C-alpha cells in the first residue's frame, strides 16, 4: 500500500511538472503574435502614397500662366513688342528686328545678318512667324517685312510707346496703317476668340 502511494505521489509530481512546463510554453507562444500584428500594422504606411497624390495637382497649377492676353494696353503692347524683338533676333539669319504688337496684330521688320544672303524666303518668313506666335498665343496676324522704309516705320511706332501722351487707340491706328502698306489692303483688328482663330501672315 505504501509502495502504491509512493508511486502515485511520483506520478502526480511528474504530471504537475508537465503541466507547469506546458503552461510556461503556452505563455511563451503568444509572444510572437504581437510581432506579427505589428508587422501587419506596418503596411498601414501605404497611406503615404496619398501624400504623393496630394502633390500631383501642383503641375497643373504651373500650367495656368500659359495663356497670355493680347496687347490691349500701351504697357502690354510695349512688353510684348520687346519680347517679340528678342525672340526674332535669336534667328541666325536676322541681325536686328523691330516689332510692334498691338491687339492681336504683330508687325516685324528685320535686317539680315552679314553672312546671310538668302533674302526674305518663305522658309525665313515662316521661322519669324513661328517665333512670334510662340511669344504670345493670342497673336492672330503676323506681318513680316525686310523693306527698310517700313522697318523704320515699325521702329518709330515702337519708340512712340515710350511717349506718355500716346494713347492705345493712336498706336493701333498707326499699326493698322503700316499693316495695310504691308498687305496692300485695308486692315481691321482681327477678332480674338477662345475657339478658332484665323491667323494670317504677310
């Protein structure tokens, strides 16, 4: 009887030891689980692409200044005329350019570089027109000449813009007179529309 009791005591102690080791393992088991949870919460940083999406609209904002209004004041006319002169003078065939932009009309008089012997070809005229239209999208009529008398008239009209007493209407009238001499016909200021714009060159 004592032997049986002793055996039972050993067995119960062994079972108790096994249970405690199982419980200690059970306590150790859940520890990896929080690390996997924290790993699953890490992808929540995928909200950072939303920040990049917020940055996306800014390029469209920079596209806003692309539209430039037609020269409808003396100050605008002077600014655009100077810009057109600078752009046309970048052509290697051109030595000097005089330009006047009034409303939607651009008048450009050029003198040739000493190395250039081609004269006013269709190719050169197209290059000048491209430069002018690049400067301001609202210009619908570009008149180019290498006639030195007309070029001097354009230069004189450009100088008139510095005169504080010169009104926009006065400059416009003189610009239309020069344009009429260039085309050989009477001209009126072309209409500016947001849709189709009829562009003419002479």
